[in-house]
C-alpha cells in the first residue's frame, strides 16, 4: 500500500495529499536582449541571479478611531546578477559595451534618450531538460540598464575566481509559465468597488472553501 498521499497537509477539506515538487534554484537560465550585441556569454557565465521583487507605497487613510491602508505606486527593486570573469574578457567586454551605451567615457557624452541603451532580460526556471519544453516559468524584464558594475578585486590569500556583479534597474516585469500568464492581463478592468476597506471575511471564506461543493470540485 502506498503512503504517498499521507504526506503534506489537508486543504479545503480534502485529505492530505502528496507534497508538490518545488522548483530548484540551480535549474535556471538568464538571457539578455541587447540590440546589435551577441550576449550568449552572459548566459554561459552567470553564477547567481535574483528574481524580481515588487513593493508598493503605503497610503494611510485616517478615519474616525481607525486607520485603513491602501496601496500607492508600485516599484520593482533592482536585481543583482553575478558572472564569472573569464580569461577571454567576454563578460567585461559585454559590460563595458553596455556601459559605453549609457555614457561614453571617452567622449564624456551620453545618449539622447534612454531607449538608446535600455535592454531586455529573461529569467527562466527549468525542469532539468533542454530546449523551450523544459521551461517551468519565465520572468520578462523590460527597460533594463546597469545601475552598478562591481568588478571584484584581487586577493593573494584567495583561490576563488574573479566575478563581475551587475545591479540592474528595470521598468517592468511580466511573469508567465506553462503557456499562460501568471500575472493575467485585464485583472482590474471590471472592478466596481468604491470603499478603501476590504470586504472579504477570511474566516467565512475559509469555511466556504470547505463546503461540500468546494470539496467536490477537488483540492486547491
């Protein structure tokens, strides 16, 4: 008799289920889309790369005896990507080319508009196979530029390889996976609410989720 279904915790009134396989940190791939530049070496030499982080400004709404909170403008945090600094100068060459697009350090001149130097990125998490079929999800980053470039440094007492760490600022990110948008478009198009406070009772909602109809629909 199999005990696989005994692992995990019950949800929505359904008995315990097997534990879902998590995505693994080391199964990922980063690609850069820089016009007129071959960026394959970025992908080959990446060591670590963050996933996007999103935050929203907090706006307090003061009322009689109470304070409610609503979200203001959102902001995507910068991400860090670290690369091996190879003996062919592939990485430092690519970084230098991008930095020169942002500001020409020879002529001390800069681009007329940001579109002249911004680039795109994708961060894929993979199943462990090769090709596009092995992609579990993808972050697409738009309007990227290098905010900070750290070229590491020498150390007579160390044996570690030199690395280059880039801090990348971007304008927007979209998340997709398995042929669908994980951030579905049009999600706020039909909202008609008018109150700053929420209207969902978490306890009532949890009870409703365990109703016979919800249980019959299967596990969440």
